[in-house]
C-alpha cells in the first residue's frame, strides 16, 4: 500500500511539473543567438548613402556588403544581413523637427526566427566612426516598440567584454526587449505583411517617438544629451534595421 501511495505521489508530482518543464524548454529554444546571414548581391546601391554594421557578436565575420540597400523608385528597400544603420550625410536636421517614414515588412519573419525592429534614426553625429552618436525608434511586427541609441564607447573591465553595451556604446531607453503597445501593428501571422508609420520629433526640450499616429515614448534632452549618449539632438537622420530583416521604406521625410 505504501509503495502504491508513493508511486501515485511521484506520478502526480511529475504531471504537475510538465507545464514548467515545457515552459523552460520553450524558453531554451529561444535562447541561442541568431546568427546574421549575408544576403546575395549586397552593398549600398543608393547614391550618396552610407552605412555601418553593428559591432555585435552575431555579425562577426561580416561587413556592410553582407546587407543590401537599394532604391525602388522613390522608396528604399533594405535587406539585412547584419544589423545596419543607413544614412545620407546630406540629410541633416536641427532645432525643432520631425523625421518620419512608413516601413512595410511584406514577409514578417521571412528571414529570421523571431521579430527584429526597424525604424527612424535622428541626431546622428560622427556616424561611421568610433565616436558616433545617434538615437533611433523602431517597431517590431509583433506589436512592440523600442528606443535605443549609440554613444561613445566606454572602457570595459575586463577589456575582453567587447560586445557589452559599454564597449559598443549602445544604450537602451526602454529596456532590452522593447515595449508592447496597441498602436504598434501586429502581423496576422509569420510571412504575413505588416506596416508601421514611424516618426521621431524634437520640439523644445522634448524628444519623442510616435508609431501609427500615437506617441509611444518621450524624453527630455537632458536624458539623452549626456555622457555615453548623444552629442546633440541636431544631426544627420536615417534608418535603422535589425539583422536578418527585409522591409521597404516609403516617404522618408524631414518636416520642420
């Protein structure tokens, strides 16, 4: 009888543990870092534009030519590859301004195993150098948004921590994985299309990001223009894409 009761108890405990085990397995399945995959016929193929690949672990061994920027009429078509920032040095904004564009991911997660963001870059200074600084707001096709940026890299201890935020100069304004908001459009399913209208605005002391007409984030200049972050809110504007992502950018515009 005691053996039977013990067996029943063990069985009950095992059944109760199944959901937790499955949750751990699911989390573990997402844990490995997705490697950036070079695209065919890569490179920057739009006159006047430049780009910089992130100095990140998933991009090791690749270059700017492992991603592709092309023009399609008045639109820009980006396919990554490594995570990339693109800009035209002639596109500058100062004072109060808004930079906006529409991003369409025709094949949601067509090149990746999980959503990656894309969006607007502002306040670019010393772009392409070790001292570059800029801010960007991006949207994910699963309904999240993110505001991040790059400032001058800081010394690390140990120095071998070459992909840390300090070493790369990256900083996050709303956490590392983004924030969900009903304003951010969600793709109906993997391989379905999804479109986001993204705008970044500098007005007086306020810097904000709006997605599909709703302001999802705002910061004071003091929060952004400081050591390790932005040099200024004036600067070059452009676009930003996570790795292994494909989307068309329409109507990249500066509004004063």
